[in-house]
C-alpha cells in the first residue's frame, strides 16, 4: 500500500471486527484495536509487527471511552470503525 492509514477499530477480537482487522493489516494499514478480549489482539500484534497497538477494555465503561478519545487525538487517526456488538 502506497499510503497507509492509521485506523482505530473496535470489536476487533472476533467475528466481523477480527476479519476487518486482518484485511486492513494485510493492506498495510496501522491499527489501534479495541476489544474486551486482549488475547486475539496480542496475537495480531505478534503477527503484524509494527502495525498494531491495542487496548483490551470494555467500551461501555465511560473511563475507557475517555481514554479512547485521548488515544484518537494522540494517534492522528484517519478514521474510526466500530464493529463491537451490543449486550442486552
């Protein structure tokens, strides 16, 4: 990829979010991943060295949401994709 982007992706530990993360990483983008389960994110970080940072946390916690907003500002992200499911 000639112009890699910095992207925040939530819900990246399984399902569509994980598939989207793999696709974007293979395309050469840098990702900041957020999900409740850290283990799949750690695997992606090991597989795609230098392209992945992550936060294993629950976005329904307002403190975590604030931390994510700070991260967005610091990382100069191109976009934010939200793929997390909802719990009822």
